C-alpha cells in the first residue's frame, strides 16, 4: 500500500507521461484531441482511472473511448518504460463530464442573471 503522498505523485506522473505518449506516439485516428483531466491510482498502485475530456460530440466520444481502451496495452507498456514503479498500473479510461457540466451550469447562471436584469 502506497502512502497518499506517493499515490498522488504516481498519479501526477502517469498523467504527464500518458499525455505525452498519446500526443506523440499513439497512432489511432479515433483518439484525436483529448485532454487528460486527472488520474486516480488505487492504494496498491495496481489500477489507474484516467479521466479525459474531448471536444467530440457524443457519437465520436464513444469512438475515442474505444480507441483508448484498445490502446491501453500499448499505453501501459510505454508508461512502464517511463515511470519507475514495481508494477505498471492497469489503465481504465473514463470520460470526464465535469467540464461539460460546468459550461452548462455557467450558461444557466448567465441566463438567470440576464433574466433578472431584464425584469428588474
């Protein structure tokens, strides 16, 4: 079991390295412009949830996720060459909808403020 500080350092390093590998070495056309928003590593460092966001619509987002899942073995092996941990964590990709939700909430707030100004 890793202590929480080490867990966070490993997660940060995984995020940096994966972003570089995806940008520079991944050749899958389904995985275009994505942003890795965060990585959560299990306490035993055996699994890593990799959260990503993309500008693609819903239909293409599923293709991006399929591409990432298909490339998980390649990404894990490349990651293993770059980071120094006993076992390279298994990668699990998850779409991060928080950015989308933030934009939607911001629009709702803007609309409410605009409606308040027009009625007052």
